[in-house]
C-alpha cells in the first residue's frame, strides 16, 4: 500500500519567506556579484547590483547596472559563469562555465556558452 503524503503549504510558504532562507539567498547573490568583474569600453568598472525581494518566497537578483551590461552578459555570459562558480544552477546551470567553439554564419570563430549558441540558432534548421 502506498503511503500518502500531505504537504503543509502554509508551513512551506512561511519557511520560504523566513529570514534564514532570505539570508542564504542573499549570501548566494553576493557570491555571484563578487564573481563578476567587467569593464566598459571606456575602461570604467561596471557596477554589479544585488536586489533582494520577496514574492511567494525570498529571492534576489544580480544585475550589471550599466547600459552595456545586457550586451556583455549576452556576449560573455559573465553573470552565468559567476553563478556556476558560486555553485548555483539555473537555466544555464553548470554549463555556463564551459565555453564552446562556435562558428558564425559569416564564418567567424568565437567562444560561447551553450545557452548563447542555442539563442543565436533558435529557429534555424
């Protein structure tokens, strides 16, 4: 006979919103932020910002607070690699630190993460 399991949803929600869980998440976000070191074309360091917030659980976001931040992430995967180095898994997971050799449609060779290659080749047959 199979055992029945009943989840305490209110208890799980309380735990996910607790200060202890928020502290662990904030520490992980700080580890990711400290692993990013990028500079803009003008040589200035790009600031990395950590935002903590709560939705249905404690959460944190790490961003490069500069207009070039999004492009740098798309080209180099700096945040993804820093997250993987901090032991986190996300959409890029541990693959973020592994760069692949990729040949563009114009024949240029470049290094890219699997997620970047998938994004560039989306919709192509």
